[in-house]
């Protein structure tokens, strides 16, 4: 990636901006991941308790329905079950946990009194009542388990997604950006050194030319001064006869 980037100041500034944005995003995602994990661990603890309660309620319901069948017969049990007029109502809402929308299941008309179950009190025994109550408890446990399990699965998917984003930023995006930044900085430093060297050579050449020009000017001035001296020397060939005697 680094060699595909043109080493300019503009590209360096853009990469630095992307690094800053990616680092902030990486920090935010790490906090979100850690928060989701903490929330998930709380839900996991709750799910384990719910699973245990569900297993216990199921065993209790099975035990009591078998007892009712043994004591009253299948016909009486089925007749009591068919007498139910008002069925449970399930409504779902949603709540937000660290940005994850999870369901919140509400139920009504699950637990009923004896007169709300539809069968006559005189026509059934306590065994059927106990079985009905046990299955009402089991249904409430199933509803709660469905809510917790669904929330746990959604949280787990979000954690995995967030972890992938964090890893992508940490091991791919940011290293590539750092590499690009280092590459551009090195190239710009090389260009700066080359420009400094070029300017130094130009300066040295200019100084050399100025020095040679001064030397040439000094030589020309010296030559001109020599010619002037020759012009002012006296003519000794025209001396008077008296001087010759």
C-alpha cells in the first residue's frame, strides 16, 4: 500500500487524519467490546440460572403429570386440559444494551387460579391441579429462557462483529496507515535533503562565479593601471646638449 501513495504533503496530512480517526474508532470499539463482554457475562450467569430452573421445572411438571395420569387416567387429564378457555398472551418489546437491541418478552394469563382453568373443581382432583400449576410454572420458565437465550445470542453476535472490527483496525488498517505515513515521511525527507544539496551546489556555483568575476575585474583594473603608468613616464631621449656635456 505504501508505495501506491504519492509522497506529497497533502497525502501525508490525509493519512495523519485517517490515523487519528482510526485510532479514535479503535479505542471506541475496544470500550464497546469490553462493555459488551461484561454485559454478556451477566446475561450468561442469568442464562445458567434460568436453564437450571427450567430443567427443574420440567422435571417437576413431568413428575406431576405422570402422577395425575396414574391416579386419574389420561381421559381425565386430557379433559381438564381441553377445558382451558383463556390461553396465555405473549407480547414482545425491545430494549437496548450497549447498542444491541434485544427482546423483552412479557406474558400474561399464564398462572391461573382454580376457577380460571375452566374445569370444574368437583370433577378433578388435587393431582390435576398440581400438574396444571407445575406446567404454568414451566411455561413461565420457558418464556424467560427464550428471552435470555435470544439476548445472549444477539450479544454474542455483536461481540464477534465488534472483535472483527477491532482486529481489522489493529492488525490491518492502522499498520497500513502507519506504513504509508512512514513511507511518505521518508520520501519527503529525501526530497528535502536533495533540495538542500541542490541549493547548496547552486550557492557554491554562484559564489564561485562571483569570485571569478571579481578576480577578472581586479585583473582588468590592474591591467588598466599599468597602461596608465606607461603613459605618464618622461621621454629621456630629448635631453638638452648641456646635460650631455
